[in-house]
């Protein structure tokens, strides 16, 4: 195989262990495996996360939940955002032990009519202005949900807009709004079991955001949400789990003044050696990396020259010695030092 993605299992286990260490035993851990587990492989990562002791798996929609259930994964699943109302009645019995988000009364009534006991989590929009209901509408909405048959209001959640920033003031303001909704619901005699708001960034640096459940995405795979969070994190270190590799398929020498690739965006200034790689934008190596990215060959950075093509990319290897067709190229990850 010329091109492959490799996942280091020990890095995933290490990252989850680091996160569990800082949140303590009283806070449940949901790991987000949406969008093919951030490109790491949905089923494979879900199984590894379960072995690493996570309490919940988070997916984006009902179809991802179905894939996990068809793979015989039994861990509790939370659907983060949406589902297909035309498909859901056909698969509702197949996605057991799966909790649903609600943020419109129409949604709640639809779930209620399915005739199956369903756990739901109410989404509160505290400032991201995506899905969710406004905090001032929450109590009335909760009362209406409680009257619907077959629905169990098991959770309440929100999503942060600026938790990856050094300045946590907006995050703190969102937390305050969310906490006030929880307090008001309890004043009305309504206690909700699961309360979750924190993503990776908030969970790492802002303890009040953790409530009793956190949703960890990018940090679980070993990437810092932002440079700010990396600098603020004092009690945690994480390890990237994914390496993306390919191999050289041709090496050639070009004279000065020769253009490389489509639209002739790069011309050699002197005698130049290039390597051609069997990877392009169709494979996910973004065209915007043209003339900007480096790859690693023999432990050294080699710049992309010219446009990234659909299935091919050219890189300069003039400074390298003893390079051969078939040598390993790291597109994403580490090689040597």
C-alpha cells in the first residue's frame, strides 16, 4: 500500500488517561467520534475508547449511531445535533440506548409519537447562535417536554463559542447562563440528571464548565484545541495519535527555469531534484497546501512545489542524499527528530 493512515493506540489511551486525571472520578467522560472519529476511523476508535473506559460516545446524527450499533457497540450514545425524521422510524429499534437532542417542540413531539421510551437532552443556546433554544425560553420548554408521553428528559447541554481562547470571559458568561437555567428548573421541581457543556478546551482549562459530564473531541486524538489552550494547560500532556504516510513513486532532476505542475505556479531557480508522490486533493491532501506545506523525508522537511493535483503532489528533495523511489514520506505526523 502506497498511502496509509496509522493510529497509535497507546497515544489514544494516554490522552484519555490524562483527561480523566484532571476531571476526577465524579465527572463522566463522553468522547466524540463524529465525522469518522475526526478521520481516525469511527468503529475502530469507538471500540478503543470503550476499552479505555469512556462512559459515552458522541455522534453527529442517527446514521452514525446506526453504524456503531450494527458493529455491535453497546456503549451509551448521544446524538449531538440532528437526525433524519424520514429514516428514524425505520431504525429507531436498532439504535437502542441512544439519547437524542431536542431544541424545538416539533422535534420533541415527533420523538414522542414514535411510541418508544426515548431519553432526550435539551440544547440551550447560550451564545454560539447555532442549534438550541434561548435561556429565557427554557423553563416553559421544559414544562412542555415533561408533559409529552414516552420522553424522559435525561440531560441538558450547551456549546461554547470561544473556549479555545486565552480570555475565558465569554465562556464564563455562557456558563453563568447555563447554570441559571439549571437552577431555575430545579426551583420548579425539575431535576435533570446529566448536565454537559465542556468540550476539550473548556474541560482542560476551565473547571466550572465540567458539570457532571464532559464532551472531549480533538484532545482525545492528541491535538491541542489551540495554542492558547496548550499554553494554559499545566497538568496535562497529550500525544498525537495519527500519522499519514505515503511513498515516493518517481524522482527526477530539473534544470533551472522549468515550471512544475498546473498553471506553472512554480519555476525552478537552479538545478532542482523533485519527488512525485501518489497523493492529491481527491485523497484529502488539500489543494490549498500548494506551495505552502512541507512533507518529511529522511527526517527532513521538503517543500511542496507547484499545485497539488487531484492524485499527485510534487516536493523538492534537492538537499537530500540517497533518496530512492519507495522511500517513506510523512504527510502528517513525525519522522526522526
